[in-house]
């Protein structure tokens, strides 16, 4: 997207940062998608839609450029003093939306807050032992070991105002699993390009331009109105009628029609998200199952039988209309560590699956409940329905339990599930992010390790490799460990990957935006002509 020059006002009192002014002919961006955010607490839930809206309001020490390179945001520069000590020089003259200044105290406070176990965002400060204030605009991050992806992790370490948080009794992270409400879950005070005007859950989000933002706007959007619309047909109709300017999740069955509509255009791009099924491999007796006294999903033969029964090509052809890449591994091609050799699925083998089940002691199969969201991923409930049909062919009777994502996430985060669907986007574009959250043994203290390992898979060899990947700075050695761990995970059938999503965005022809593989639209780059 071509960069546009905007007039920057420099008329504030001496010492303040330059202030980007609202561009001429500023516009309202009307945006719709099926999935709402979960909370505005920036440390509570590691959920991409939630993070997408929060990043308009809250900022981090670092951020991505349009091609996913790391650049400074609230930090202007940094240096690695030792392998375990990084010094960050903070941007001066930045103010929060309520007018209070941004300082090192806010970084130290935000570190302590994001580390609280009731949230699920600790992965974004993984390996940081301490945030140490040196002076008002200098912070040292003390690490437990070298971290080759620290700057990428920090992209999602959002900084809150300590003064605002204390004033509003929001020092503690929201306990979303307990369905707790807090001041920070419904209100926001960041330093970002937009301010939260209102959020009515499942109804509307309104963001307004922060005219005192320290950086320059490249687009001309001064207001964002987002409407979550679960119905595919209603969402598409809103775009066709002109009621919205863009939908970032057009249903696959309608993409061809939208391409042929003269007033619209479709921006194509792969997403670094893998859709998969997780399985309870922890309990001795499987919940919500006809099997009593034991857990069939602990048996690799059963997991392989389920895997071999899945026809991902059929899902791609019939449900996704070609907008998916059948997956054999748990990271997508855009992620560092991906391997074409390992991203291959086993051949569909119904008879082989039946034989495996018989060998495992289930010649007649068994019954199990399949938990699934119905408003989060592309055709999520339909994929689960297809899965139940495929597994029925081998004697596994999956009872579908579909629900809205806002209800679904608290349920599965409590490990209240036997088999569940999840999609995992990789915000760091590095394999460690997935490995640590999904495959590392769950940290009983609520830390970053295993934060979304909801089937509680555990393997000491996998843990050792992941721990090595966390601190290895030699690229060749680190890549070899990533390859080894994914080969082991594939051999064990630790998860059931289905596909990597392809995500087209559909919009009016007068809308220019930047498609992102992490599926995060940034309004600061949007122009409406």
C-alpha cells in the first residue's frame, strides 16, 4: 500500500512529541465479521480478534511493519547488554488517552500484571524474570535465559497506565474463565492511534481517532464501527447493500460471487492459522464418553485411527471451496519452522482405522462428545459436523456440542472437554509460540507453558526440546530442534491438524487496506477514497 504524507502539527509546548493530525476528509470504516472480542483487558485473553481490537487502543514496546519485521513502538531502541539483560529506551512525550504521561513505571506495572495466572497472555513475556526501572525512560528486562524471539513476543505485550489502573481498581487481570467483569474489561486507556468510545458485546464496537497520537496516520479513518454478525448470509448482504465497507471473513461459498460484483474487490492472502482438534490425554477416564474406567484417547492407535479417518481434501473441496491447505503439522507455511515434508497428512484409511480401534480394544468403536465453536473459525460447526460423519464410518460416534465462542473458551480452558476444536494463529511467526502454548506440559502455576494445551498432552522429550528451542540462538541448531519436535509430535499423533486457513477479505472498491497473515486489520493503514 502506498504511503500517504500527512501534515504533522508541531505547535504543542516545548518538549512534547509531534502530534499527528486527523487527515483531511477523514472517514468512518464500517467493518463486520462473525466473531466479537472477548474483553478489553489487554492481559486477559490470548484471542486474535480480541488482540486485534486491543492493538488499536493499546501499544507495546515493539510492533510489526507491513512485512512483519520488528520496529520500535513505545520503545525507540534497545540493546542486549548480556545474553539475559536487554535495555529498552522508551519513547518520550507519549501520553495515555486520559492525558497521563507514559513512563517506565507503566512498563514495570504491566509486566507484573500480565504475569498474573488468571490471564493467558504470559507467553508474550516468556522467559522474562524481571522488568527493572533504570530511570523514567529506561527499562531493563532481565531474562531467565537467552531468548531469540523476545522482540517478536513483545509485539503483544500491551502497556497499561499504572495510574489509571490503580485509580479504577484494575490492578489485577480479569478472570475471564470465571466470567468476571472488571473496569479494564469494559473500558480502555492506551496510547494507541484509536480510543475506545463504546463496546456493547455482540452488538457494536466504536473506536475514535486519538488526535494526540505520537505517530503519523497513513490512512484516513477517524472512526471505526465494528459489528459482529454471526450469520454468513446477513454479513454478505450487508456488504452487498453497502451497509458495511469490509468483511474480513467472507464465507467460502460466497467468495466467487463477491469477486464478480463490480462495486467490490477481494483481497486474498493465506493466514498463519491452523485448525485442529485436541484430545484429552490426561484423565484416566474420558469425560462424556461411553467408555468407563479408562481413556481411549491415551492410546496412540485410537488417535491415529481418528486421524486416518479424516478426509481433509473433502473438507477443502466441499466446505472451504478451496480456501484451505490440508495440514499434517501444527504450524502454517508462513511460520518459521514449517516443513513441507512434515506437513503431510496420512492417507485416508477407513478400514485401517477400524483395525486400529479393534487392536486397541474397541472393535465396535465408542461414543464421545465433540466440543466445537460455532462463530469463530471459517465453517467451524460445519467442519465438526463433517468430522462426526467421518468418524461414524469407523464406529466412533461423536456427539456434537456447538456453542458461541464466548461460552466455549471458558469451558475448554477449565479442561472440561474430551475432544475440542481450536484454531491457532502464530503471532510471533515463529514455531516456539505454538509449541510452548499447545504442546509443552501445562504449568500448574498458570504460566505460559501449556497455556492452551487443553488436552494436557505431556511428553518429557517434547518438553526438553521446547525448552532448548526457547534459549538456542544458533539458527541451524534451533531449526533442527524444531524439526525434531514436530516429527515426534506427528509420530505420537499428539493433535489432529485439519488445515491451514486461507483468508480472503472482501470490501468496497474504494477501500484500500493491508492484508495480514495474522488476520489483524489495522485501521491506521486503511484509506477510504
